[in-house]
């Protein structure tokens, strides 16, 4: 054997060894790249899912707030309508009572005027006229 043969053999063994190492490293890097891509996609999917969930929750909360506002608005509207009706009834009662009192006073005033007229006639000695009877 020549001296180049052991060097050549050593060189060949180095190529085999480093070639295998390089292929193994390339495979490992390929697996790592695939794993990184898988994790990246999982994170993107998770973020998108969480975003959809948050959007849905926000929409649900918004609907609940709108419903609560509508309920409060209806309650207030009903309360105002009830108060308006109650106050209208009270005003009508007060007006009716005032009308009754006014008629009562007018009647009493009429009686007093009639009595005054009778007293004046009696004091003056005049007989009541036929039209007053």
C-alpha cells in the first residue's frame, strides 16, 4: 500500500463521518424548522381563536348592556306614564273639588244675597215683587 492510500482512506472516512454528521445536522435542522413552523401555526390559531372568543364575548356583553338599557328605558317610561296618569287624576280631583266648592260658594252667596234682599225689603217696608217669588 502506498502512503496515499491511508491518507485517502482517512479522507474517505472523514467524508463519511462528516457527511453523516452534516446529513444528521440537516435532518435535525429540518425537524426544528418544521417544529418551529408547527408552533408558529398553533400560536396563530390560538391567537385567532382567542380573538374570536373575545369578539363574541364583547358582542354578548354589548347585547346584554343594550337589553338592560332598553329595560331601564321601558321601566322609566312606564314609571313616568304612571306618574303622569296619577297626577292627571289628582288634578282632575282637585279641579272637581274646586268646582264643587265654587258652586257651593255661589249658591251660598245667592242665598245670602236673597236674604239680604229680603231684609232690605223688610226694612224698607216694601213688599216683595211678584217676579222674585
